[in-house]
């Protein structure tokens, strides 16, 4: 009965077109009413407590650093470095997009920010070179979702808070899986362009490559600083977000000088608006999360999944299948906030490593950002890349399939995640 109330109230509110944050509040209220413990004060307290979290302070700073990097020229220089290194091979612009996506993901942690920056910079170049616009936009959308996997990652921060896990460990465990997703895209792009006869741009001379690397040095230093600081405990993920924002602002204003003092206010306002949406979602979800615990919903789900509890592989496959389906209808943040308190007790009872589960959960949710009909990154790339959603969905399929195959390999072979994670930790 409790599961029916939970799903019915949440899906019913969403079906009426209600914003997800308010749907979560209604879901929490419906659970309280069904348990005969309705109290508006408890609702308000949980909303406040949901946003009152030190680790969540990282979110606005990573949002801010992403805006600064796109406006201040750091993202552009990352693309230039990738272009100088591999732009001359067949289909080189596609490989540039993948390499730039991996590098940008180590800067902003936001799939939407990375996809928007890459679309604006690379789609015109790829179309001018003769590549199909839909396939080009599809590749960039698929590359953009690496952002929440390679640290720093806003997705890992929200999951770590919801699951009460070490965000630093999640960050370090996400490095190699993010690179593997990039490798899957390389194979998929090679398959897509293998019969194209587009003439690639000439190879850059050694002097030009060195010049580009020197120009992009300050942008490339940022991921190195973040990973080094987390690895050796110099700062926490929250402090890393502050370092990232301050460093980006300093480089953009005083070294690259592409961000004018007069633009800073607008950048801060844009970042604040985006942050407000995420933080309100987190706060609203805390009501549902608290009621899920009070109603003992996880134990009811454990009973339903009891036939699979003896086999970790089948259980992980079933959980990931559920997340894939949910990802087609919901955005990443609400999916994390709704499913984490439900699934974590099941994962822990089954003896699955919570860090391993967290990495696969975030990878799966990231792929959900490009699954129609609600793929947020698809909508952003369609707008920036000037391509219809129908064409973009056709263009993204080969790359989304490659990412799902890589996810399946991580389920079948957990060592792909845990062995590299042990190196970094």
C-alpha cells in the first residue's frame, strides 16, 4: 500500500504537469497523510534541513566555475588543445569533441554546461567540415554526459549527501569509468565515420602544438589541482569547489582577460539561478526521503527483490534496468534524490560495495540525460546546435548504445571500476 501511495502521488503530480520539486513535496505529504501523521511543521523542517548541508555548498561553486569557464575562455582553450593534438586524423573533429568533453568534465562537473560549450564551439566547425549535423550534435550530447562522471561531479555530490557516503571516494572512483565512457564514444565515432571521405585539416606543426599547450596551460592545470588536492587530502570536495571557482575567476579575468569586470555580475546571477533550481529540488526531495525511511519503504522493496538478493550480478542488472527506465522520464537530480534512499538499503543488504554502486548509479543517470523524451542535455544541444529533436534522437543513438554497452561491462566486471579506484584511493 505504501509503495502504491508513493508512486501514485509522485507520478500523478508529474502527469498533471507539476514541477518535480513540488511533486516531491506532494509525494511526501501524501505519505504523511497515509500514515496518519500529517504535520506542516515537519514538512517545513525537512525542506530547510534538506538544503542545510555543508557538502551541498559545493554545488553553487561548481555551477559558478562552469559559467566562468564558458564565458572566460577556459573552455575554448581546452577545445583548442584537443584540436591541435588530434584534429588532423580522419573524423578528427569528433575525436576532438570527445577529448574536450573528458577535459571539460574535469573542470565543471555539469553535463549541461559542458554540452552547451562544446555545441557552440564545435558544431559549426563539424558541419563546415562536412559532417552530418545530427550525428555531430548526437556525439557532443553523448560526450557532454561524461561531465557528471569524471570529478568534480555535481551528481556525485548530491548522491554522496543522499547516501551518506564519502564524496572524495566517489570522485576518485569516477575517474576511470569516465575515461572508459569516452573510449566507448571513440569506438562509436570511428564506426559512424569509417566510410566518410571528408578531408581532415592539416596536421599542426610541433611549434603550433606547443604554442596551443602553453596558451591552454592555465586551463589544463585546474583538473590537476583538483585531483591532486583530493588525492592527498589538501581540501574537501566542498573546498575544491571554492578553489575551482576562485581559480577560474582569476585566470579568466587576469590571465586570459576574456571575462570583463562588468560581466561578472551577470555570470554570478546565471549561476545563482541554476543553483536555486538544483537546491530547491534537493530540499523538496528530503521530505520524500524522510517519509520513505519512516514508512519503511526500502524493506518492502527488499521483500519484492528477495529472489535476486542471493546473486549480486542479477540484482545490479535489475536495479540498473530500473534506473534506465526512470531516466527516460526524469532528470538526473530528482532521480538521484528519489531512488537513493530507496535503493541504498537494498544494496547494503546484498553486500554490494556502495562506492561501486554509486559510480554505476551516476553513470546510468548521466546516460539518462540523453534518453528521450526528457533528456536535458538533448534539449540543450538541440537548441544550441540548431537541430530538430527528431533528428538529434536519430543522431545520438549509436553513441548512447556504446555508453550502455560500457555500463553493462561495468556491471559484468566490477573490477573495471574498483581496481582503478583502489589506485587513486
